[in-house]
C-alpha cells in the first residue's frame, strides 16, 4: 500500500450523475470483464446482529470508478490481483494484491482503476443492528486499509459465504450471522491465526491443494507424521469436526465455486476435480450440503436456462 500524493485522479467522479436511493448516493463508471453477485435471503433482517447483504466478485478494467456516500453497510474490498486506487477520509492510497479496503458505513469513500491497470477483487457487504457498535468498540471504525492479510484465510471466508448464499431458511440466516462474526473477528486480526497449531494449518493447506485426489486418513497421518487418534483429537478441538468431514466440506466448497465460476465445465468434470470417481455419489453429497443438486445450484444462480 502506498499513499497517493495527488488525488486528482478521483475528481472526474464528481462529474458523474449521482444515483440516489433514500439517503444513500452512488456514482458509477462500470468497466469490467467479469461480474458475479451472490444473493442472500435473510429472515427478519432488521433484527439481526450482523448479516451479509451481498458478496461480489468482479474483474475491473481501467477507468472503472465507484463512489458512495451515506451507505449504511461496511464493504470489505479485497484486492485479489492487480491494483486499486482508493480514497476515504480525504486520503488516497494505492492498494495491491492481498490488501483490504474497508469502506466504512456512512462515510464518503471511493475506488477506481488507473489507466492501463486492472483489478480482480472480492467484496463482502455487512449490515446489522450491532455493526456500528462493534466497529467503534473494536477500533475498526478508524481503519481504512488492512495490510499483511492472511490471503488464504480470507478467501476461505469468502467461499464460505458462497456456500451460505445457496441455502434458505432460518438456519441459513444463522449461518450468515456466524460467518459475519467470523469475518469481523478476522478483520480485527487479519494475519495468521496463531492459536491453530502449525500441523493443522499444514493439514488445511494440504487438503486444499489435493482435493482432486482420493485422499485417505492413513495418507494424511503419514504426511503429517502423527497418529490417527492425535489428528482426530486436534481437528475436533480446533475445527469442531473430524478430518474426513473437513475434507468433504472443502470439496463441496470447491465444487460450488467451480459450478458458478466455470459454467463450461460439466458436472462429470467437476466431480473429477473434487476427488469423486462417481458423479452420483458427488451429487448426493452436494445435496446434503446445499439442499440442491449441482444442476439446480447452477440454475438458481442463473447459469442454466
């Protein structure tokens, strides 16, 4: 992250025609090569402590510009690739891959993509009746950017919201709130999670990198150099689930992302990429997690006629 000595690049946004919705005002120059929005159904939204209103993945092109004013949400803008120019509280910055811009509620803030540049970013917008109090008491309300972010951990959080967006019902609203709490805690401590033993961090990374392979518990324990009992106990204590359940959850998580991001892939191809030899077994497991078949999941997100 670098401070912009000259913020004149943002001034053209002042000439845009504003879009007004109630007390909120937005300005847009929409230039992008890819855009994906994840919808969320939230029961009794006004009564929820925290909830995710929307998640977005977008690949911005040079000249893209967005400004907002009096918007009540916290928008977490994670730069995955490229660079993004941001301004808030009168200070301009150059954000780089792996950094987060916190667009604070009800504050004039904006971002744009410089000429000959691009940016691939994830956005998570959070609302809730306790949001302002949490931001104030945690000190996050005074923070505009987060550096040295644990990228793998944040992207796992984003993919968890992807999973939640596919569900419905009161339990899904609860999962939304719990994921928001985890996100807000992550923003307070965005670096590596020190309380998780290095061996389990290695396990998560190993699983993520080998989801397409037919992994066994014996293979995992051999790779980590520990007994089955010890690994089982560690996973239950730190993650609340045994190793195999972690593997299945990560596979379903990956499959959901592939279904949405790669509509050109068949169900059979995705089955193979997440380590299942049989498409029927994969579809059965997928339905257990999302209460939808893989095809229905795609249709729900507008990727099938």
